[in-house]
C-alpha cells in the first residue's frame, strides 16, 4: 500500500469533490459504498477505512485492522463496478463497517454491541470508543536505528503503522489531522534518516528533537475534539450552537446575523457527524465549511484572505487561529435595544431562541475581550431576566436590574483571573502548582496522585501562557484553556464518578462549570485512609539532585498528606512542610540517607499526626 501517495492525494482532494459529497438527508444511494469509493478513489478510501477500524477496534493488531480495511475496500470496488446492484452495496456505509467488525472472531469486547440493532448498535460502539481512551500507553518515539535501516524499503509500512497507532490511541480524532500528521512523520523520517550515516547518538537526538513537534497537533486536536463531543453529548446541540455562535460572532464581527447563524448550523452539523464517528461525512462537512468561508471571505473577515490561499488541510488550522476581525467602525458600544425596546417580551414569547441568539450575537461581536463561556453566562443571565421581567405583574424597572447583575458578574470573573495571575507571577510554576494541588486535592481527593499532578500541571501551563497577555486577551485565553482541563476532569468523572460536588458542577450547566468547580470546598463525603506504616514512605530518592524528580516526589507526598488530613489548615501544612524539609536536609547529609530516613521518618509521622490531631 503506497501510503505516501494515499496521504498526498487525500490532502489535495479538490473542493469540487467535497461539494459533490452528498448531504446526510439525501437519498441512500448517494451515500452508498460504491459511490463513496468512486468519489474518493481506492487508495483514499482504504486509508480512511484503516483509520476508522483502528479507532473502533483499538485492541486489534495492525494486521487485523489492515485486513478489515482491505475487505471493505474490496467490497467497495465491486459495488462501484457493478453500479450497486447487490443488496450489500445498498447498505449504509456505517452499517457495513460495523458488520465487518461483528463478523470478526475473537473480539468478545464487542459481543454486546453486535447483538443490538442499528442505530443502537452504533451508539454502543461509540460508547466503547469513549471507554477505550487511555488504556493504551502513549505512542513511543520510533527506534531511530531500526527505522532508518533501509528506509526506502520500510517507509510505506512504517507510515501505515504510524497511522494505525495514532488512530487507535485517538478514537475521535479527525481523519484529516491524522493524515496531515503522517506527512510530518514522513518528513521527520526523511530528515533524520538522511543523516543516518553519522553517529547513532546524532540520529537519536534528531528524533528526540523533532518527534514532539510532529505529535503536538495530535494531542491538541484530540483534546479539543473530545472536549467538543463531550459538550454535545452532555449538554446537547443547543448549548454547542450557543458556544459556536459566541465564538464565530467574536471572530467575524462584521458578518451579519444570517451568515453567522448559517455557519453555526453547519459547524454543529459537522461536530454531530464527527462525534458519531462518521469519518467520511465529517471530512466532507469540514471541507464544505471551508468552501463557504473562503467563498465569502470578503464579507466575513479581513483576516482570513491569506488562510484561504493555503492548501486545504492548513487552511482549516489557519482560519481557526486567525485573529478576530476588527469591529465595524459604526458598531454602537451597547445593546440597549434588548433591554429598552417595548416589544422585547413579545419577541421573547414568540421566537425565544432566535431572540436570545440575536442578543448573544450582538453582545459577542462587541466584546472580543470576554471568553465564550462568559458570554454564555451573560446570555443565560439575559434569558433569566426576561423570564422574570416578562411575566404578568413584574415590577416596573425590572429590566434595569440586569445591567447591575451584568457588571457584578464581569467584575467577579475578571477579579478571579487577575488574582490567579498575581499568585502565578509571585510564586512561579512549581509553587503555583502546589497551591492548585492543595485546592484540588481537597475538592477531589478521589483522584489519583498522577491525575491531580497532571491536571494541575496543565492549569499551571495556562498561567504561563495567558498571564503575560494584556487585559483584552487574558479572559479568552485563560478561561477557554481552563475549560479544556475542566472538560478532561468531567469526562474522567463520567467514566469513574469522583464525588457529588463534581457531579453537580459537571452536569448542571456548561457555562457555569468553571465558577461552580472554583467554589467547591473540601469534599465532606470523602473518608480519609487510616494511618498505616506504608502510607508515608521516606527513601533515599528524596536526596536526588534532579530538581524535576524531587519536585514530583514532594508533590506526591503533599497529595498523600492532604488525602490523609483534608481539613489541614495552612498553618498546619506549613509546620509539617518545614519539619519534613529539615528532616530531608539532615538525612541527605548523612553517609547513609536511607538508614536516616528509616529512623527519622516514623518519628516525623508521629509528631505530625499528634499536631494534626490536636
């Protein structure tokens, strides 16, 4: 299989083909496997089939997944040649893919799903996609010497394996992203193996330097896709549309409401297809949106013209990352007509969603300095205001209360972000992360040490990225990145419940998720572990000179202490930390630190426990 040819052809697929791809609502014949095969051509079809099977059956070997892709491709080839005469050729494409999996032997994990009928079967498979995430170890850097041995003979196989390995680890990742990353992988192999005649350590350095850059889009796109699908599944299409309306209105403030609304509908449709795992429709939807945006670039934004000159795959990333367009010069700073107009209650009663959407559009295009989540909270506040003030007997001047509530919410949100950034700038990465560890271990003691360190490290990185920005960019940067981390926590809760407080925050409202989690305090339902000899263990590894390892070890011990005594006060924590630091310094000066820790450790635990129990 010539993977390089496959990838290049897919990346350069014309928008004419994209526009030819049918809408979901059209006739089944238009979506038939033979028609799709003809539109995509064999190699393209086969590459996407490999991705789909690897995403659905992440536990399958490369040989098995490739064989399933070959089998479906052979059927598609026959159907295209026979113009779909066979009953098999008239089956929906997603059904053919699932039938292929269910016909495989020795896949007991899918037995329950295969016993169901469509569409329940597809929903069952999608739920397994969710549960499969994280069970595979992270993708390792390729063995430099082995990969560069006869690269011309092994390149196609290596690239195919790479596509398979990425796909099975990221079951919801866009197929175009995987194929684009595969191209960068091939470029890395070419660059590094080109110097293969030099010393082997130079080869290893080359892979070590370039591999993170290759994999960065995989991590980022996978997280964003999982996040969006999580919002859609948990809070529904209305919430997702509201989020996209706020974001698109901020990016294209000169676009009229009708154009923005059309884009919102198309983007929501795309995410529905992508989140269902409909890879081909997902690919087509994405390209149709790009076609619409670039065809109407002069009316939408002055910042995307250069993006529309980029190759198809780069075009999407460029538009997403483009700066917000400048606001129209004649745009009034306020939206008083949504408060003062006498016909508001009538419009709210007869066309509620359209009226609220227009408010969100008008408010968002005026405020690029706000996060999309904050704009949704403002939109919800406006809806609540109208529900109260438009009821019979509402007091006069009821609407004016809304402006006061709005100012209060804006002040509170900006104060939270400013305070966090002040702490970050004062303490730096390590100590800021420790502050977060104290807070989140008390809120969510059920999380493992690994999870707590991972989530708080991601939050600390947000401080590094966003706190250096000006006030006009701080909120969008901080809250939208924090929203991704909180989305991870909520998906973790969905698969393995954390506690009632987290459940409430993750379930009640998407827009208010961040303030809700921020206000959580010590989890009262948590039962701390008993003090056992193995709970706190002090060993010679505390004397390491590698600062990163030492910090990680100390953070693990901090988490253990907080889980043991969740009600510990800052003063008590400071005292225990000082006593630990003194013991560590003392023992690390000894000839045998391990013996010292074995003697001093139990004494420290006894003294600390007595102090904490007082």
